[in-house]
C-alpha cells in the first residue's frame, strides 16, 4: 500500500508539473517516461521482496537517468536533422536564385 501511495504521489507531481510548464524538450520527456517506468518496475520488484517504496525510489532514479540519456541522444538527432533541413532549404534558395539569373541573362542575349 505504501508503494502505491508513493507511486500515486509521484504521478500527481509529474502530471501537475507538466500541466503548468512550457513544452517539454525531448530530453525532459525521456527523463519523465524513464522515471515513471522505472518507479513502476522498481515498485513491482520491491514488493516481491517486501520493500515496494525502496524499489520504486531506486527504480525511479535509475529510470530517470536512463531516460534522460536516451532523450538527450534523441534531442541531438532532432537538432542535427533540423540543421540539415535548414542547409537544404538554403541550397534550394540559392539554386532558384541562380536559375532566375540564368533566365535573365538568356533574355538579355536575345535582345
């Protein structure tokens, strides 16, 4: 019962903080998911050995760290993709500019 109350309190705290904050980064989402998942699994394992609160706390801490690391990697990949997209758009704009310049030069030759 104690583990259930700890898990419920953690869930309420996380839900409350998510409702009042700015949009979460990928790193923060990963940390939150990892913490909740780790606490749940830790609570289940802890209850099997008679210490659900300790299991939930340890599992939550481990899940938080792991989730944050995974979220950080994902956020890095997202940033790299955004940078590549910006570069692609710049290249396309330059190609379009050069195409218009070529058309202008062709028209000047015709006259």
